[in-house]
C-alpha cells in the first residue's frame, strides 16, 4: 500500500493534512470524515482507502480544519465546505480527471454542498441529506452547554487520535438544523449512492430524510439500507465495502 502524507492550503490560508493513497490512474476518491472525527474515521477510511486503491483508484483522505492534524480552527459547515472545495481544486491542479466524493455522516452533507462538474459520482454513508434537529443536551455535558452559553463554543476533548481537543462553533449546531433539502440535492448532477442503517434513532431519522430526498437526485442514484447497522456501521463494514466497491466498479468508465 503506497500512502504519502500531503499538505495543502484552504482559501483561508490554513494547512489541511491528508493521506494520499497512490494508484496508476487519473481517478481519485476524496474521503470526507464526520463530525469531530479525522481522516482515519476510526479506521473505516484506512480500510476502504486501501481497498479502493487496489482497484486502481487514487484516494485522498484529509482532515477538515480544526480536526486531526490540520491547522486549528473552530468548526462550522461553511468552513468545511471551503476545505473540501480547496481539496477539489488541488485535485484538479494535480490532473485528476474523474473525482468521486465519499462522505460519512456530516462529511456527506459537505460532499453534497460541494458538487462540481468534475465530480462523477458520490458515495454517502450515514448520510445527512437535509436539516435535522438534535437535542444537544443528549450529546454534550452540562459543563459543555454552559461553556456554549458563556463563550459561543464547545470544547470537545478527545481520548485518541492526533488532536487533544476540538472547538465547535455555536454556528455549527445551527448548521445541522438549517438548509433546504430541495436546493441541496437538486444542485447535484451526478448519480449518488446513499447507504444507511436502521439500528439506532439517529440513523433512522437520517434514513427517513434521505427517502424523502431521493426523487430530487439524478437518475441512477440509489438508496441502500443495511439491516441492523448503526450510524457508525462498525459492525457492518464488510457490507458497506461491498456496496461501495460495486458502485465504484459500475462507474469506473462513466
């Protein structure tokens, strides 16, 4: 497995760090991690990147700003959109001619926000295809919610990975609940594979939103449901891999 560490700049001048899995082709999969995660995505992206590379795809998994090894920043969707747009521009400058976006959870929303004509298809797992309302008291401690009220940010301390903490801007919490699904999905002109589970409350909520949005996506798009899979898919990675590989092979020459 040939993997190199790369560094590129977003439009705000911040360094984004990624792992580029090189293959002998002009095809590239860009992998976008979920909320407060990193380019490894708890090992999921490491595994899938190696598989995609073996099929002849270059793969670039990167840390959004404020995450992983990338430069410090507070998290908002607008910033992550800028990060991915900068990565796509980097890919174009490198001469990649067929770009696939792979996003998990929040990363899937960012992929949809960044569609451009160079993107030939998308693979989205645990997808966020529209606005959702969360009870943030269920996700953060009372101390974190007090910090949010007093400072406008939440500090999330991490027990593993290259970063000790992540700073979440209050705007990010609003971002999850805002947006227009019709505008988001109607702007995408490539076929999209959406993979959901149905084993936990969050994933069932996301699934229902995706079901409503499928009619807005281009012809050839597909929704797959892995029975018994939770939002993390950690116990069902074989099934996710199989669906993703079949999709990539189907769109290899398109």
